[in-house]
């Protein structure tokens, strides 16, 4: 009875190993094809329960083991490219053939059966030993190590037909099957952990890549928007701010909390129409470019210049009062008069926030009065007609 129980338990382990490797074992695993033939002992043992076979269970079990070993040898040495599914089909065929032969009593003599088991076991053992020496894969090395237990159990079962020999061999072989199940379960557990970790790493990398790409695209879009905004608020010829740009900058400056005052200068080129008529529009354009270049390059970085229209420009000086604005504009007037090419002069009017006005329109009106005053004085001068009292309001060359 004990023999029969051990055979059934062993058959259950064979089926478990077959299903586990069918579903979970990677194709690269060299042991995967061998486990297709684990079907043979299971099918033989299960069929013997329902078919009228007049052979002892242990003898039939040993024939099933021999058929399994021969199938494994065939896949390892003769048909190395056999697929797992084709191996399972061969296992079904060998099982059916063995059952038919057993039904008619055509079985191997005990001596040949034991010799066949011993020879097959030793041949597989030598193969597993060579694999163990040549691989660095921890899982494969562990598989080859526990194969020694299986070899020992098969050798003991093949040593004779006495009950205690067969029972001892079966117990050892069952221990191998249990160790194999535990090893494969541990392998699956760590494989799932590695897979989960790999998935987490991929998700993290994906999120970082998406975040990086998002930031990159956002930065590019911001740069594009800034470029478009900058381009839309710049005069293409002089590179100064255009009318909308200078008005927006003045309004932003007016609303700045830490700023107490700023001055603006409204200026234009004297007799600009005459320059265009006598020297040509190209010369007139050069005058506009030189004026813009001089004011933007030869003053503070915090100052900014805008082309208000035609040859009229507005120069904004943050944190500068009216007297200082007069000095700055006088310096620029002399600079342009002395170094411009073609030669031209400018007239300038000054206004200071908040004394001369609290919005752009009021400031522009005061600056325009100063510019008109400069024109009345004969041009090429700086004038201030605002509310800030100081000794010298006007400077004239």
C-alpha cells in the first residue's frame, strides 16, 4: 500500500512540474524541454488505476521512469531544438505505447529494465555535471545540484526489486521532487519580485522621461511665446520697443511697488523730413538706427527705448528725477550731434512720474510740451516744462 501511495504522490509531483514549466519557465531555460516528458509517469500511473493491466504498479512505474529518461536524453542529445509542446505530444505517444505493451504483458525483463535506468540516469548525470561547471546562472546551478538527489534515488530503485530498496529509492526520489517544487516556487517568487521591480523602474523612467519631455516642451513653448511676444513688441528696423511695447513697459513701471519715480524723454530727429528728401530714405533709416543704438547701448541696462512713431522716440529712465534726466539727455544730445553719421541733431522734452502725471497720457503731454519748447528754441536742445522746480530747466547747445 505504501508503494502505491508513494507512486501516486510522485505522479502528482510530475504533473505539477510539467504544468509549472509549461506556464512559467522561460524558453531559454535548458531544462524546460526535459519537463515535457514528466507527463509520462503521470499518465501511466493514472491510467493504471482504471485499466486492466496485469503488471505490478512499481514495475510499471519504473518503465514510465525509463521512458521519461529516454525522452529527456533524446531532447538533450539528438533533438536539441524540440519545442516544449512537441515534446508533450511525444510524451503522450510514448505513454500510450507503453500502456498497450503493458496490457499485453510485453515488458522489459527486470535486468534490462534496471540496466536501462542506471545507464540513462548516469548519462543525464554526466550531462548535468557538465552544465553545472559551464554555467554561472545561479538557478541552473541549483537545478543541477538537486538533480544529484534524483540520480541517487533512481540508482537505488534500479539496484534491485526488494521492497526496502524500492521504497528507499522512491522516498529519495520524492525528496528530490519536493526540493524541485520548492526551488521552482522560490524562483517564481523572486522572478515576480524582479518583474515588479523592473516594472516600477520602467514606470519611474517613463514618468521621468514624460516629466523631462514635458518640461522641455514647456520651456520651448515659453521660449517661443517669449520670442513672439518680444518680436511683437519690437520695432524691426531700430530694435527698440514699438508703440505698444513702450506703453506697456511704462504702465508696468508705474505699477511697480518699489519704484518711487521715473522720468521719460520724448525726442525726435530735427528736420528728419529734410534728411529723407535730400539724402534719401536709406540715410534717414541710418539716422534712426544710430539714434536707437546710442540710447540703448550708452545708458544703463535698466533704461529702455521705444519708437513711438516715425522719428519720435520715448526714452524711459527708472529711479531718475527731472534734473538727472536733463543731464542724461543732454549727454546723449551731444553724443549724437558729435558722432552721428550722417550728421543729425535731436530735440528732447522731459517729464517725471509722479510729479508731472500719474499715467502715460499725462506724462506724454508734459514731455511733448518740453519737446515743443525745444523746437521753439531752435532745436538741438533739451527742455523741461513740468512741475519740478530747479534752477536750470533748459540746456541748450
